[in-house]
DNA sequence: TATAAAGTCTGACGCAGCGTCAGGGTCAAC
DNA sequence: GTTGACCCTGACGCTGCGTCAGACTTTATA
C-alpha cells in the first residue's frame, strides 16, 4: 500500500517540506515516483522514517543518520535498544532539569539557598550521544523498568523512606575515607543491608555484593551516590563486598 | 562578585561564543565591560541566563525569550511554574516515545503487532508550550519531588516492592465494578493502607483520603492507575474516601 | 621582569534544517 | 472542463550558533 506525501506527513507529524528535504538529500526517498513526479511511500519508508525521527530526537545530524542507516552492519534491533538507552538518558537529564527548576522556585521563594552551580544542574549540552556508543551497557533493564513503574505510582509514603535512606547514606558517606573493613563501617553497612531487606527483598550475600558492584559499574548510580561525597560509590562497593564475603564465610 | 566569560561558560555549560552571541543580539549583556573590552557578569545575569536556558530548552526562539523577559508583567515565579509544567509535559512526551520505542522493539521481535499510527506516537512536534498557558495546575509538588528523589536512588529492592504493589493493585482493579463500600473492597483497601504505612509513613485518615483524591485530580496518577482498568482511579478514590470516613467515625 | 601561555576581543564566513514564497503542473469531482 | 485541493521544483531566508583569523590582555613561570 502506497501513500502520498500528505498522508505520510499526517501520520508521522513531519511536514511535507521535510519529506521533500529528506528526499533531496537522499536520506529518505519514496519507493515510487509517478509520471507526474508525485512521491509514493511504502511501509518500508515509514519504518525508515521512524528510525530517522528517533535519531533526530536524539540530536543526530541528518547526514550522520544517513550513514548509520546505510551502514551494512546496521542492526535494526540493536539500534532500537541503543536509542532506548539514549532516550532514557535524555529523560534523566530532563528530570535533573525539573529538579533544578523546582529548587529554583524554592530558592526564589526564599525557602532554600542554592549555589550557582546547583542552579545550572542539568544544563550541560555537551552530550553527543553517538560518542557514547562504545560505552558500557548497563544491562539490568528490568530494574530500570520496575523503578520507573514504581516512581510513577508511589505517592507520599516514599518521602519517609527516602529520608531514612538519605540519613543512612549521609552517615556512611562521612566514613568514606576510612578503611571499609573496619567495625564501624561494617556495622553501618549492616544497617543498610537490613534496610533493603526490610523493603521486602531478601538479599543473598552474592546479590548484596552484586548490588555494590552495580554502584560502580552503572554510571547513573555512581553519579547519584557520589553526590554524597567523592568516591562514595567505590567505597560502598568495597564495603558491601567485604560484608558479603564475611557473611559467606 | 563579577565573573568573566569563561567562568560563566563553565558554570552554565554554554559556550563562550554563545555568550558573545547573546550579548550581540541584546539578549544577555554583561553588567560591566572592562577597558579592554572584557565582559563581566554578575549574579543577576546568571539568573537571567538560567531563565534563558530554560526557555531555550523548551524550544522558544531567542527573540521570543527576550520579549518575555523584557515584558513588564513578567513574573519570575510564575514563569518558573510555567516552565516546570512545560518540562513535565516534555517528559511525558519523551515517555510516550520511549514506550513507542519499546513497543517497536517487541514488534520487530514479532511479539506484538503495531498499527502505523502507533509506531509514531509521541512524535508530534507541533507543541508550542506557551500556548498551553491556560492549562490546569496539578499542584502537589512535594509528592513529585519525593518520588523523584527516591526513584533516582533506590536500587533493586524496589523490584520486590513494586511487585507486591502491583499484585495488590491488580486485586483491587478486579473489584472495580463493585460498590466501593462493600466489605471485600474495604478489606483490600485496608491492605493498601497497611502497605503504605508499612513503608514508614503513618497515614492519617485525612491524608489517606487526600491521597485518593490525588489519584483522580492528578492526571499522571490517573493515567497510571487506569492502566489497571478503566475507571480504576475513580474507584480507588471513592473506596479510600469511604475507608477514611469510617476510620474517623 | 621578560616572555610564554592562556584567555579575550571583534569581525566574517559557514552551515544545518528546514519555512516560506513563487510559478506551474495534476488529480478527482462535479 | 472547470474548480479546488494537491503536488512539484527552485530559490531565498532564517536561527543559532561553530569556527577560523588576527590582534590585544592577563596570568603564570622562569
């Protein structure tokens, strides 16, 4: 089934002019052109257009998009997964901006005070997503999804929980320059373990250790944790590993 | 305290060239210029720059941003609130895209089938955020913020929690065509109440009722809840209200 | 204190990604 | 066969900077 420009435009939300443009630059050509020169698009082109739009949303250059789609080892599925990750990251950035904005609102109201740096968190635009291609996958998608689902649903109750956790983290962060094997640190880590278990999930020693690993392997966690102090994520990973090993013995 | 271009650039993530440009077009001029022609920015300009960047993120033209900021009835606080809403909407769009993408992935894998329209959901770019000015506020910022904080920090443990909650919701959703005052429904609602309390927050009857209200007043909650079945949010609000009233009596 | 390195300035040009005409053909319906 | 809705192809314009180039200043180092 072939569609004309206006239909494609309608369906996808881009302008007819844009389709012309994409044709001109060889990014997306119609499957057929009638004698009168009318463009006609098939399902294939729609798919390609979807790809294009995703990449465009991520800030890619049209030229670059073309190269990607043309590349012989372009794997649709892999590309989709990559795009998903990039979008998630973009959302994370947006979330940071929203938080910054909310803080600013409070700041203006005089409820809190922000440093200049805090006022601009989330605004760094130097993110060429394609450069990150080589970056590690963070894998655990399920975690992500469930986090998301929960974040979207859970109401007030979280506040309390969050506060508890924050207090605990602060306490631990204060110890981050000590040897993670000391009694004091290990006791605090024990609290952390208990806290997690209290949330309904029984962490086996390995799982607990794995969680610690995640803190250093997954950038997002690292970034979050390091807000409590430089090197906090590494410290936690080490301390949690030690505790897990001891429990196992 | 005055800062030079590079400092401002560093702090805010924009390029020096951009600052030049904004000066040139009269969007953001330094407070002072030294004899040598060096630009010097004060706190005020930083605030203004933050405003500019927010609006820019929302896709406003620089010219338009200038007009807004110059307008005599420009109220900083109101503008910030507006921006917040616009950003939330942007995030909603991004969420839609992510969902579309995930669906596409499943589609490619052959797990499901999508219509063409579904393949492009979230791609409509005809969103001039300023037009939406008249839209309703959704209020409850605190809820939002705490959700956010937690979502960014909590790891694996949530999975379990989320599963529990989902199960409970499913159970409740199955009853959504009954009278919310029946014994059965109220017992389940009691479970839900207990679940929330178990998370560390003691819900007073009013707070619990208020939470129910939120489910129908706040679009985001409504959408989420209604995924469990049409009218589920309304049902929950009613049932929670009834329980709260009974507890109070 | 001299000199190198790093930062800053002002043009000027370039570029992506279309929007927006203008001028002209085409299709479908009545 | 005429009307109105579509479609085409140039061509020019516009925004928001990036990217030199060439000259001056400021700061760090020796």
